[in-house]
């Protein structure tokens, strides 16, 4: 289910998530 949910995300959303993860560290 987690994988299916990720497929729903757009590349732009993935970039935002990755950016947030890098900034929180």
C-alpha cells in the first residue's frame, strides 16, 4: 500500500519531500 501511495505522488511532490528531509537534517 505504501508503494501504491508513492506512485500517486508527482515528481514535484517527491522533490519537496526530499528537500524537506534534507533540510530537517
